[in-house]
C-alpha cells in the first residue's frame, strides 16, 4: 500500500473459527493512507482477535524502500460488532510516528473467552466510543452517549495496553 485506500465499506460479515477477523496492517516505508473505512454489521464466532489495526507490520519486498514514508490512518468506523468466543475483541497498535486517528466504535457487544484486565488493547490511538460498547474500550478513546454528547474525554491518547503474549 504505497498509494492509499479510502472510502471502503465492509458490511454484513460473519467470521468464525479464525485467528483474525478483520485487520488493517501497514508500516513505515509504505507511505500512502488508509482513511474513511467503515465496518458495519460484523459477527465474530470463535476468533482469537476480532479487530486488528497494526502499524509495525514491517514486511517489505526488498531493502529499497524509504523508511521515512509514513502512512496516515484516520476515519475508521466499526458499528454493529457482535459475537461470542473472542479472545481479544480489539487490538489497535499505532505508534508515535504513525498514530491511528479518528477511530469510532458504536454498538458493540462481544462475548470474550479470555478474562484479562485490558480486553481492548490500544496504543497511540485517538477516537471515540458512542453509546454502549462491551467489553470496556480503551481509556484513550473519548466517550459519547447515544445522542452524541460528550460524556468523558480521554486522559491520554498514547497509553499502551498492548500484550502480545495472547
């Protein structure tokens, strides 16, 4: 992805018995952008990680890439996400040089199989949660009620709760 991906909608998706349900992956050296992506009406059944956004994938065909070409990730929305048997519902791993911006979670309820303090795993992500989202989302996301009123501003955009042992 050296050019860009934008204005994509993924909807009415059922993913079962999988390691990863949906993911966006990129790295320094890729350049370009991922923006205005919408995931709607997703159902996960027995998946290890439901949603993954990873900015340190680090696969390049050769050494001839520009490590200063940084991708931009923004405007990614997840609405109507449901399921059961999910070990980690969300893992967003942005970085200081490639933060993930303007991520929205809305109407999400995922039954988990792995009881850990931080089920949502986030690093260098900015965004919001609208209405009811289960399990509890990352502390670095702003909280809004169903009518779009700000309930709680995040304390930090750069908190990291990532645990890659899962």
